[in-house]
């Protein structure tokens, strides 16, 4: 069987095409598997003066490639461009997307802060006790009750003291003798019987005995206890009321045992109260009680907190100590 002449001439062409395609495929495979390092193109015909690493801009290289410091591509430096600033350069668009903010760094010591919860209590060092200086009867009360906030000098009750009658009558009789030593002795006796200077001065001014005295509060604050009622009999030295001042209050904080070691007496403390959001009060550590709570593993720290106007009525607060 014979083939046409044209069929014999097609074989070399086919073989050559296959060889070319195979060579092209081999070349493409080689290029894809091992890409060459990209070479930075000159900026519009300007030659590069040198290449540098943006992280180490002071080090210059005479050809492109990877940095020996950070394994990143070197950046070309062209004539006329400003010198690269030291440090890290970040694209402004990325700075905006990341929400980067700048701040000035200051040198200083980093203190340890301790945060704890506390309860406001009365200052047990600012307490006044009102007692009856003589035995007698309660003639009048002034509608006071425990928990009332009163000012200094507020009246609590009127006491009728029969024992004062004879002593005051004797004092008035001695005054008529105009004997100075006897008058002074009689006046001293009235003071020892529990009469105040104002009562003695009124007896001298009016020339008549005064058997009723008014009990008043020596300081302003809150009535903690009140045990005087109209018509009752009182004895000399009997406690009738107890007043707690409000000028400075205590804030008892429960500090964890692990954090109590950094606290010292006299340290400052910042206090926030739920009753006054957004406000920060300043106090100081007055006492670290030498007793730990076994159940909670906490120590009681007492903070003295100024209370202008007596407005601190909220019982709970959050304290942060500056250590």
C-alpha cells in the first residue's frame, strides 16, 4: 500500500511542533517553579543611588535584593528624594484602618494599683456622749429620734433638777455678804454640782434660782442612740444620747490578702461612689487592722474620707489605692 507524498512531508512538521510545545511547556514549568527575584524598576529613568532596608535606613546596599536584617526586599533610593526617617514607616491608609493613635512617652515609675470594695461607716473617733449632770426629771423633749442629723448646740431635753435649788439659794445669800472668797467658793460649788457657766451666769444676773437645764449636743452629726423621753427620771451620769460627727467618715475596705502587702498607712486612695457617678473623692489610709477574715482571706483597711456637707450617705464605694 502506498501513501501520498504529502503524508510523508507532514511527519517532520508534526514532530517539530511537538518539540516546540514540549519545550515551551518545560520552560513555563521552570519559570513557575523558580521565579526570579523582582528587580526594582527605575523611577521614570532616574538611576537608583543605593538600596536600603526601611528598618535599618542607615545601612546602604549597591544592588537590590533581600535585606540581611529583616528578610524583606530592599527599597531603592533615588536622587532628589528626601532621606527616609528613622523607625518604622506605615502606610497612612493602614494607620487609619487600624485606628492607630500617637502619644508622648514620659519617663517615670509604674506604681501598683489595688482596687477593692468598701462600706462607709461613722468615724468612731468623732463621737459625743450626752449625759445628765444631775439627777432629776425630764420635763420636755424636742422631738428627736435616732438617725436625725442635727447641728451643734441643738436642744435634746429639759431636765428639772431639784438638787440645784438649795445650792443656788445659798449662792445668792452669800453674794449679798459681798465677801469675795465666800462668793467664789459658792460659785465653785455650783459648778461641781453640774451647772454650766451659762446657768450660773443667769442666776447671778436674775438673782433667782433656776432649777431647769437644757441638754444640748456638743457637736453636729447624726443621733446614733437616744434614750430620753418626757416624764422619765434620770440619774447623774446617765447616758441620754450619742452623737456621731460627719466631718470625716470611715471607708472600711476588704483588701485581698495577696495585695495587702503593698499598702502602707498614709497612702492616698481614690474613691468612687454609685451615688455620685463621674466624681472621684480622695482619702488616705488611716489604719490597717491586724486581723484577717478567714472565710474571704481579706484584710480590713480603714480609710479616712472627708465629708463636706455630710453628703456621703451611699453605703458602698469602690476604692483604688495608689501604691
